C-alpha cells in the first residue's frame, strides 16, 4: 500500500461533534466523586461561565489558559477514567449524523485523518480511536506526581497556532499542505483553513459561512445522516 | 425527389430577413431582446408541435404489450421476482413538464401490472449519475403523491454514484471502457428503464450506461478525446460518444435483463401568456406585441433572481408524441424517428455567422442559476451540436450568443463549478491538461463527494465534463462573441470576445468573415435542430 500523500485535518468541537470543550469540562466538574466536591466545582464553573463565554469571544488563547486552570488538582487517573465516561455519555451521542460518512470520504480520497483540537488530549483520545483517526493533535495537560497543575504544555493548540502545528505535521510526514484538506465549523479556525489547499466549512457559524461564501470554500452539512 | 419534397415542406421554417421584417425575439438569460437582424439573415424556426397522443396511458399499455424485440412486459414477470425501475432525472425535460409527468403515467401503468403479477420487491431509482440528487419536492412532483407516499424514501431514491457498496463492476469493454452499474439494478431479475427523450442525444444505451454508473463509468465516454471525435452528439450515428456508450450498453444488456420504456414529447414549451414565444414575429397579433412589450418592461424592472423564479414557475405544456418499449436498440430507434420528426428542419447551406440566444434554462440548472460554465455548455455544447449532417456554422465561422454571462454560481448545487471556474480556467482552457492535472482531484474531493451524497450538489467532476462538452464546438468555431455580458472577465475566461450590442458583434464577425458573410439565426427555444445532409 502506498503512503498517503495528503491529510485531512478536522477540528473537533462543533465540526465532528455538537459539543465543545466547555461541555467536557462541565462533565468533569459534575463528577467530582463527593457531593461537596461536585457542588463546589459546579458552583465555580457556573459562576465563571459568563466570564469564560465573554473571554472566548475576545481572546481564545487567554480563554484556554484560564479555562485549563480549572483542572488544577485533579489526579491523572481520575481524569483518564472520566475520559472514558465522557466519551460514552457526552461525545459519542453528540457526533453529527454525517461525521462518519465525511471521514470515510476523506479516507477514500487517500487522506490521513488528523484531528486538531484545542481540547485536552485525554478528553478526545477515545473519540479519535472511535473515528479511526490516524493522528490526534491536541493540548496536553501538565501533570506533577500524577496531579494536574492546571497548565497546558506549550504550545497551546488553538486559533492561529493550529495552522503552525499542521504545517509542522506536514513537514514531518512529507505531506504537501496545498494537497491537504481542513474542516472546521468556526471562524476562529480561519488560520487552519487558510493554510491548506482545500479549506472546507462544516456546519459553519455565521462569520465562517460569510467568509466561506466570499472565498468560495465548499460548505458541508453533517447534521443530516 | 424525397429530399426535394422534404425541403418544400420545411422551407417555411426558414425566414429570410427583409428590409421591412419585424425585429426578432431572442432570449438573453432571463431577458427577452428584440433585435433587428441584417437583411438576408436566415432565421430558422422550430417545427410546429406535433399533435400529442390522445391517450397516453393507452399508448403506454400498447407499447409494453407490443414491445420491440422481446416478450410483452407481463410475460417477463413472475411472482416474487426482484424488479428495479430506473427513471430519468429532472434534467429532462426542460423546463419540467406539467403534471402528471409522463414518468408518473408510465409508473402508474407498470406498478399496477407488477402488483397484479405478484411482484412486490420493487425499487424506484432515479438515474442521476453525477447530477445532483433531486429534492423531496421534485421527486414527489415527478411521480405524483400516491406513488411517492408508497415508495419514498426506502424504495424510491436517487442513485448514489459514490456509495462504495452500491455499485457493481461488470468489467471492461474490448475498447477499455469501464462498465459499472448500480448494484440494486444489477442484482434485480429485471431492470425497467423509464426514459423521457427530450433530444435525440438521450435514451438508448445512454440511459443505463450513463444514468446508473459512477465517475469511472462516465469518464469512459465523457472525455475530451471522445467529444472532439463526435461530429454531433445529437446525431448518434456520427457521434463517438454514442459509439462508446453503445459498447458499454451492449455489455450491460449481456449481464442484465433490461426492458426499456422510452417516451418522447413535442416541442410545446410555452403556451398561455407565453404562447407568443411559439410564433414567428411576422405573425404576431397586436395582443402578442403588447404581451412582448409588457413582459420586457416587467422583466427589466426585476432583479435576476425574481425573473428566474417567474420562468421557473411556468412548467412546459409538452405533449407525449411517442411511447415505445422493449429491448434497448429497436426501442430507441423508434423513438429517435419521432424525435427527429419534431426537431429537424432541413437546411441546404452553412452560415459564416451563427446567432443564438441563450435562454434561462439548461439541463443542469433546473431550479438554479445558469452559471458561466453552463452558458458555455449551452452555446458550444448543446446549441452548436443541434445539427445532423453538417453544422449550421461553417468550420472557422463565428458564433454570436446573447447572454449576460454573470459571474454567479449556486454554491449548493454547483460548488465544484466555482472552484473550476475561478481556480482552473485562469490557468488553462485546454481540456486535456485539465483532465490530466485536476479531474481526479475534484472527483475525489471529500467535501464535494459529501455534498453530492447528502446535499444537492453536482459531483465534483461534473464541471470537467461540462467543459469537455463544449470541446467540439470550440474546435470547430473560429470566434465566439458574447453580446450583453455584464462583465468583461467571464467571456475572457471562457475564451470569448465581448460586444455590447448584436449589431457590434455582427460588425466584429464581418471583419473576419467578410461583408458578404452569410448569417443564420437559430430561433429557440423551443428546440430546433438543423438537418443538412448535402
């Protein structure tokens, strides 16, 4: 079998699944193991929600850094165990009906399937395996003695940086960016879309839809099977 | 003698413009132009509509009970057998005909016969090939509510040329054409193909061989070389496209039991308030002239999308003029006779300059936009090829067309056209380079594949076939001049010249063809084809 010469890069949140990293975080918050722990973490999350929402709109990088701070103190074992449940309870049911077919079509086109997400790697690993992705590019939590520090190992995968890590990935594997595809639902992923030869909007938000129309990028709907 | 008598009967369809002739009505997209043509211009009009069959259902019953080359349909049926009925898609006829569509009428007869014969395993498959999937509403309109409710969606659906499990390869012809067919059709005990011939290019082996195949199957005969070698693909006998399609079809007939029900219609495209479009301008009454003036004034004030909606809302008043059934070739031969009887107008000359108005509709833009690539298909593909024998325009002649050529595309129906037009055409117009360098990339583009399979997009490779479709026209014609384009870049990207008015275009053409150049105008729609066997 010949080695694929191209890759298809997929954003995850909103593109492959209806949910996003906030949902994943909320899942952890709601599953603290003790009633008081759960209540405290949930209250903290609820209180921070409006601020996080606003920050997400203004500065995705700052949002991510602050957001991942909420994981501080969680044990690695627990996070990994909960990741399985997160996949079963949250992510798998939230897959868009057309996601599987879109991924199959990219494989038939001879592409490596690569998920590129700002989520933490352990939260989407099961999803990547389930979808048969060849690679996963995601943020990595920093752990000390099996406990999360709340810091993400740089560089943070988000926004403009997604384009950089995709470029690095292609250089490492000998792929040509202009022969690659990128799929995303959000305008915040404009850099990752713009860096490849075949950008594609998937169930796009209003801004990305407008950009896709302007740049004549295809717009794909995976909300139908 | 026969030719002479035919010419005598037909000459009235050719009007030579005189000093006091009325201006001629021409389509320019969704607009109607009134143009004074130079004295001596010969305007070729469609034949009057042939009288429709008085009882279509009776004709369908007669055809399936007296088929060509095989037993009657009822004798081919046995209880418990698996039957697939394939149907032509919305690209035929143009515009869509009034309900009940002839396909509905055929189905009403055939489905009843199948039920009476104990055949319950019946699927209805729309043979879209690489065309867009028909919408639910369009599917309902085509077969009627009763059949739709009974069969949709599990047993009435669009063929999927990208379904990895839905296709079967039957092998390769001796000439190397790949033969791939819809699996359900291939695995059925009987395949019934219900066709609607709008023009002589349609039907016959092309129905199954093209309609129920995939990209590899279409590519086998829709390539630049085949199109270049096709004299006119409206004339199957002289069309390399049809020679190749026939080889594919013969192989399909060896593997599958195919029963064709072919129908064809007359050219009654307009009636009612638009009936003036069926007349010669010299025969216009005062009412017709008022209707033309009112319509032109109204259209001028409306945005293009509104004009499109108006035209698309008016179905054609076609009548069925022939129904034949049976084996592929003898059935198709009977239908072709009827089709040519309707369309062929004998001419005994070739023009230096051809003038053609491009209307609002094409097979690939039903309920959508006639984008620049489709304007090209209409001009160099369809209208140029509307001949039998010798082309209307001489080799090296000039084609003048009227259309605004707006840089406007439907991103849901024609997404890959947009990339083709704006990314590839600026690089090259050479179909062989385009084929070699980009066709496969577009065909396999997962975004386009997904939009074809789950949305209503034409297949990623379709714009290539559209470009190739114009290849024999481009090779034959010396110059192509677009009149009334609302921009400069579209004609330039298509390799055409621009003129503001028809008079300017004719002056430009005369600069090459000479002052005494012979000018001919093909006055359509309705469809007219020239027959020059001299």
